[in-house]
């Protein structure tokens, strides 16, 4: 399949920008306000003061104690790095959900550009815009902007930008940086690398390009290793295990990662449903989760793929590898709307959906499943954020 280059049409770019800007404001309007789980803005402030630890007196925050007044943040630091300019200008009290909402809106922006690479049709591009902006749980995660959600949205953004770059200018060093930034947002996303290796296969015929890619990506891997060593004295990620009480949680009975957890995660990802109540609105979301096919039914178009195509095979492999890392996690994502761990592999599902839908004209069933997804995500986001209607 021949994929077109990304043409910088000023009119289309303006429309995409305006749509993404509207997406940002919708996220803000449907937010529950500034999140109390603002590890990353606090950590950004610490970085600006030359420190690796936070000093917030906030017992509700999930953190690793050094002593009574100093704490490490367990989560990878890239969202804090993204927060640096906002915190530098406005201080550590700047609402983290605003930064997360901007990040989510940028996902829509780059997804629409990815769509434009495959098909230069405005209806199709805006169909993808609604799918990524409002037809999946990125809306909820971005609007809330808590630490765990922000990290996943950030990883999704960098992977999508890496896909756009891999289809267009194919600068190996930049793709390496973007994959590295996703890694510093969500460590497990590094296993999604096969599709990028496939897309850069011609570039990798040149040793210099391989070297640039390895050095760029390796810099982020080394940064994370050094970051861990300076805090914990080891080069690997063990911060999560140092959070008080984590190792004794019943859902980590067999460790943090174990294949025995796969059935529980599959149940949440594909067999979790809304909760029925006796009064209006009769059905409400559950913090336990909601199946992906309910929150984003349009992803089914991504499964109608020709698996004889190398691009499909590489993309599917990346999807499966990342999915396995989250399916083997002891915690299934609680508390959440939808199956939030799925966002780690959403960039690849988005790519498969764009590729397959671009090969046909938009029909009634494309719009129907898109509208269903938008309605479900509006229902969940508004009920939780504005009315606190959610089952435990």
C-alpha cells in the first residue's frame, strides 16, 4: 500500500488546529477541576530547584518516603519534564489537568495529521479527529489529568508523533527521541518498537541512521537508568515496589507482573459493563472499568486488516507486545473509566483503524460506531467529573 506524504496545506492545517483547540477547551469544560494527584507539577518544581524529590505534605499522594518530609515520585518523569515551562512561569500550583488536557488535544492534532497521510479527505480526517478526541477514554484521562492518567496520555502522544515522523520524513534520530520520550512516560511502551523498525527499514540500510537511532533512544534509556541510580542505587525501575504497602496488596500476590493476571485484565478490557441503578440515569460507569469495545466501538474497523501486509503485521505485533505488558499487571487499572491501560497500545489501534477506514468511503456504519463512542465517552466523563456518579 502506498502512503502519501504529509502535505502542509495551510487551510487544512488551520482546520486541524482549530479542531484540536476546541478539543482542548472541551476537555477543560468537562474536567472536575484541578487534580489533587499532581505529582508531576510538584516534581517539575523540584527539578527546577535542582532536586529529585518532592516535599509536599500531602498524605493522599502515592510516593516513596526518604524521610518524614522528603519523597520520591515512583512514576517515570517525562510528564514532569513537559510540565517544566508551565511550572516555571506559573508555579507548582499550576493545575496539572490543564497540561494533561493540552497533551490530549495534541494527540488529536497528530492523529488527524496521521489520517491525512493516508487519505487527503477532510471528512475522513475529521472522522479521525472525533475518534481520537472524543470517541475514546483519552477524553476522560486528559480532562482529569491525575498522575497515572497524565503519564499514559503523554506516552500516547509521543508514540503518535513517532508514527507520523516514521511515515513522513523518517528521521531516525527523531523517532528514537520520540520513542525514548514515550518510554520515560510509560516504561512498558518500549516493547512497541517493531512497527517503527519496519517503517524505518530503508533508513536502517545505512549504518549511520542506525547509529543515530540507537544513540537517540539510548540517551533516554540511560537517563532513566541514571535517574533510578541517583534515587535508589540501582539502574532498573524498582520505585513502584518501594511505595509503602504495595508489595502486600492482594492484587500483587504473585508480584507486580505475572502471566497469572492476564485473565483478570482481559475480563476488564472486554467483559466489563456499566452498573445498573434504580433511578435516572439508570446506568452509571464503574471505577472497575468498562470494555474497550463499548468505549470505542470504532476500533473494530482496525481489526478488519489484511494480515498479509507487512505494515499490519508489524503494527499488530507492537499492539500485542504492549498489551501483554499491561495484561500481566496485577492491578487492572482501578480507579478508571474504561480500560485505561489500553491507552498504552491505542496509538497502534488508531493506526490500524486509520489505515483500514482510509481504504474505503465513509459509510453509515462508520458514523454510527463513531457516534456511539462519542456518546459513551461523554456519558462517562460528564457523569464522573460533573456529577460524581460512578460505582465503586
